């Protein structure tokens, strides 16, 4: 199956806007790449209104802190979901992922904490991981304050963010805390192995072509000998047993497809309950394009259904477009 028509149309519009002979990402430095990503940013819908929207600062040691955005859909959310955004560990700002965060919060009924972990190459491996761990600990400590009770804790992410989520989920198991109710991994980076077939299929060289992924790894883990460490490539962990129930999404035409499939299979072989969905006709990056690529909303519905079945107090918050403003007036505060 080829890319679906919506993805093809989006790629054509990007190509037209870029003009002839654009400089590819892997020939830029990180600052230039971030500027190019902003120029390419999509016009997004505002997303569902929240009962509360708060900007917070999370301590990460050494007197430093990282920003996070807390999106609370109702006065009594049924869980707290910590979300790590994609962008190859190099790109991405909280504002770029707020719509998907709001949609996740609205359709799952959980409070969503978007984490602004520090980015490579200024902050290479393992600093983004350490930031993620500190954010997860902070969320666990503030569950009652955020949600009004000892609600289930979920970790989630897409792409490089799903890589961070997968690693700290294993850390949580190894350290026996925090207790995670589930993990949600959307086209995760799980192995620095460019020999897999999905890296070489021509139809996969779209939103994330193979040279770009090589460049991202160079920014995050410059020493190639460190990339086989399970904290960089979670598929290489010796023991994947005891991980939380897992929802994992791959895209049919994504260079990360095969390593995502392999991680789902390895977890299942280790006795982990895994629900794996491969989205037909989809390229990398589709999840963070709600309202633009229909597969994003389809994946959100699947995640919502999964959490309905796996979290306590099952209930579903599917919001029709004409009801997204039914929540209280939103506030934004800093802490």
C-alpha cells in the first residue's frame, strides 16, 4: 500500500513551499534545523479547551529546571499521562505538541503533562533521559495535587520521545517506583541499527528519511560505541519482563517501522502485555498532525480505547467538535 492521499497532499504542499533545491536537514546544524522546522510548522487547530492549563517548572538537579505544560481536561481526571515529544532529541517545543496533548487529555480523560526536556546536541545523552526521569518522579509526587487522588500514572511519547519513555519505563521497573499503569509508544526509536529493511525502502523516505535519522543520532549520541547501550537503544536491554502493559503504534511507511515491530515482539516474548497497531499508508510524524492527517485522530481513538480497558474507573471522553468548549474557562499560570 502506498501513502494515503492526505499524506501525499501534505508532502506536495511542503515541497512547493520549500522551492527548488532546499537544503536537507542533515546538512544543517541544530540551530538552523530548528529554524527550518519553525518555518515548516503547520497551521493547527487550537485543540479542545481544558479545565486547567498550567505551565510549571520541574527541578532536574544542579539548580536547573525544565518547563512542562499541564493539561487537565476535567476536575476529576482518571489518570496522569506524562508525554515526551518527538523531534529526534533535537527539535520540538511544547507549543508544537500542545494540540496533540489536548486531544490526548480530552479523549482519554487523563491529565497530560507535556515535558520540555533539554535538547541535543547542547544536552546530549543521557541528559534528556535524566530530565524525563525527573519529570516522571515529579508527576508521581504531584498526582493527588493534579488529579485529586492517587490516579494511575502512564508514560507516553512519540518517536525520540517514545525512546525516552521506553527507557524510563524500564528504569521504573528496575527501581520498583514509580508504578506505571501503562506505556504508550508511538513509532518509537528503539535501536540504532540502520540495516533494518524499513530504513532502505524507497517509499519510506518522506517525512523522516534515513540520512535525517543518522543526523539525529549524531546529535544525541555522538560516540557510536554508546548507541548499543540499552539506555540509548531500549531494544537491546537484556530483560524486558515486568514492563507495564503497552500500546505501540507503527506506521507502514516509516523507517522506524521494523524496530518498533521488533520492540513490540521482544516485549511480548518477555511476557509483557502488548497491543501493537500498524497504521496503513502512514509516514513518520503523522500522529502530531491531528486535523491534518486523519490517521492521527484514528490513533487517538485507539489509544483512548486501550486506556479505557487498562485504567481503573473506565470512562471515555470522546468530544464532538461542538462540545470542545464545554469545559471551564481556561487558565494559564507559571510555577
